[in-house]
């Protein structure tokens, strides 16, 4: 491929990213359809051959610590934007906690949970690396102009990202709830959700409803007040991606429903919770180590994106 073609493709990717970022800054949320997202990710260096591979990673997920209809793994990453050469690198594993004070009301709120770790099969995938790049590009445009959460350190340029790979399962004995907690937010500054795929799922499953912050926490999706409904989205195609400012609204989802009720139904997602580091007094402070992962190191160059 000639240098001129590469330069044109890079310019097209950059212009597309700028347009998407402008929409995100204006609306505080953006939904990018999968076909468009794939083009962006390829422009950010992803290999098209890795798309099928990242969709297979959910088959190796393990039992969730508190939800019987979910399989999950997670990993922690740091956007090191304060460095002269910004990178994303993987952090050592830590327990995970979300609190009622963070608008997350469920039977396991305020409970310390430990998830199995994400493996190399997904960590080495170029699609994932490009998703990390996409998200930090979007955040760089919004700066500090977003609703801040108590107890987080907004004096630093850096962010902590906890990534979950999640499979929600519905079968004859279980109904898979992507958000059993009802109306909630995720204790983050920015949440991004990317669809990997589904099997045997109805077209009206797992819709995301975005609510005004005045909506009551923990209400089921079908008990909410229509006057507080801000937007509705649905992940249907591979790499469909939703990004929003987490503390400026709340959200809920309806269940995963089966086309064939006698067969298992699955829905696979990547969920990126990104926030500033926790300070003393925050519920996550003792679980917010900045030490790099010793056995699963990862470093992704994001200097090009941070300079934009």
C-alpha cells in the first residue's frame, strides 16, 4: 500500500473521529453502529482478522461471583496521559466494588467482588487495543467539562479503566438480566459498552434506556417515568458501541429473551468503566492500585491520540 493511500486513510479516520467526538461532546452520549465502528477501529490499527477472534473470547468466561445467569472476567488498565509519551497499560488485579452512594442499588451493592482475570486471548487482540484508543480520543475532547463524582482525583490527567467481558444467559430455568439493578449508574466518569454477539436472542431484547438523573434508583425498566426517558439504544450488530458520561444520567435495560424458549440464549459484551483514580475515603480507594500487572503486561501507545 502506497504512503499516499495510507495518509488518506489516516486523514479519513481522523476526520471521522473528530465528527464523532463533536457529537459526543454535544449530546453527552453517542451510539456508533457496528459497521461504522469497524471502519474506525481498522483506521486505528486494528486487524480485521481479529474481529472473529474477539467474538470467541466470551466462550471462555467463568462463573460470575454474584449473578447465576452471567459469565464474566475483568481487567484493570491505566490511561497514563500525564506521561510525556502517553500509553495505556495493564494494572495488577484488584477486587471490585460499587456502592449505593454511586447510584448502584442491588443485592451486592457495597459488596467486595472478585472476578476471574481477562486472559491473553483478548488482551493481545488488536480490536481491543483500537477500542481503548477510540475511547481515550473521545475523552480528550471533553476535558474536565463533565459531572464529577465525589472522592475521585480530578487533578490528574490519568484515568483508570476496568474492563468487563460479560456473557448474559437466558435458559428455561434462568432469565438473563443485563441490569438486574434497574435504574442505575456505574460509579464511573465514562461508560462504554460494545456488543460482541448473541445467539437465539429476540429483536426486542437488552434495550438500553437512558434516564434523567431525577429518575429513582433501582426501578425496573418498565416502572420508570416516561418524562425522565432521554434516549433508547440497542446493541444488535457486532461492535455496536455506546459511550456516555456516566454521572450525567442513569440507565436501565430490559432482559435477554429467547427466540426458542427451549434453547439457551447468550448475549456477549465488553463494558468499559473509566474514571479518575480514587482518593482516600472513596469506597474503591483500597482497591485502586496503580502497580503494573506482573504476569500479563500490556502497553499500548496512545500518544498520537492524546496530542489531538
